[in-house]
């Protein structure tokens, strides 16, 4: 072996790698598509990409080579029988559960399987569970204020006074979730539907790119369910939304594409009327 020759070869390899990186950067710069580290890349219009995701618990396969893509700005409903893998799928997306195999990407470059739950939240994924988690002793306004200050990007203490632009942000979200008339009311005195909207507002204060919502209208009145559909449809486009739901009337009101999960994999996709007519879906879910 010739140490000098080995060093020369390594230098040549590094030089070639440097040139390739420079060409790649210059190509991106010419199209205006240059990303900072950790920045969300939506150049292919896909915000969430799951490929062959499998998860097992004590021999039970909760996800079985699940593959799914969500477009930027899309509102997608996920339906399926109990045990279909809906919750486990959201656990994988948010970093609560690590997949045994498969890929999970946020945009083109952010590998969710390598990030912690806080890192994923910071990257721009927000999750709302079925039961609202709000500060009941604080007003609706204060709940949104606390949510904004809990955002590590804001770099403020919880005791700092709000700047005018921050107060305007809170007011804008209150209008979006239709709680401006009860802004000063303790959250614990709000109706069930209002509490759900408040928690959605708390997520919005942290400006997520992707919102995951687990049965957001469970326990709501018909009027509250209708208003929730209007709210979520108004968020689509500016945000991407994945809604796990059992209420077919609500899913129909939301419109858009529906994905049916069964035994940890995608069984069918399409408009609600299309999947409702699918014999496989009728057999395993809708016909039960």
C-alpha cells in the first residue's frame, strides 16, 4: 500500500464531492430554491410522505407497510374501524412512536424518524387529541397568549407583556375560531365545542404547517359540528390538515379526499362517495 497515493485519492474524492455540492447549490440558486438547514421543502407540493411504515406491539402489527402522501394545503380525512392504525399513524408522525421500518418525511428533507417529539412540533406539526387540553382557570385570550409564549421560537417569558403585534395575532385567532365574544371568559366555562375550537386556536398560535386532529367533533352539538367543518375548511390551503374521524356526516361536510385504513394499511382512497361504494370498505367498516 502507498500512503501517499491513498491520500491523493482521498483528496480527489473530496474535491469531486465539493464540486458536486457546488453544482447542486448553484442549480438551486438559479431557480430560487435554496433551503436553510431544517427549513420545510415543499418544492414537490407534498408536505407529508409515509412509505412502507410498519409498527408492531408485542407481536401485533399496528401498521403494516403503510404508505400515504398528503399534499401541501390539503384537507384529508382518515377513517377506518377501531384498531385500523389511525392513532398509531399519528403517533409515528409526531415522534411518539418509532416505526420498526419505513420512511416518514415532512416535506422533502425532514426525516421525522430522526427527530424527537419537541423537535417535530418545532418543525411545524401540531396535534390535537380528542379531549381538549386547555387551561380552564384562564380566559380564552390568556390560553392563546400562553400558547404563543410556549412557542420556543418566540423567545419570551410567560410573564412578559404582549407587544401590539402579538396582541393583534391573538385577536386574529380569536376571530378565526369565533371566540372573540367570549375572549375574557374562563375557559372552563366554555361549551364543549368552544373548548375544542380554543385548543385548535392554541395550535394555530404556534403557526404549524401540518395539523393532525383526532375526532374533533366528538360530543359536539349539530350546530357546533357544522361550525367546526367551516373552521377546518377555512384553514385548508394556509395549513395542511389530517382529520381522523368516525362521523361520516362530518367527513362529507369537509369534502376532499378520504383515506380508509384497515389492519394498519391503506384499504381505499378517494372521495367519500367512492370509498363508501367500495365493496372492501363496506365489508370491513361502513357495513358493520
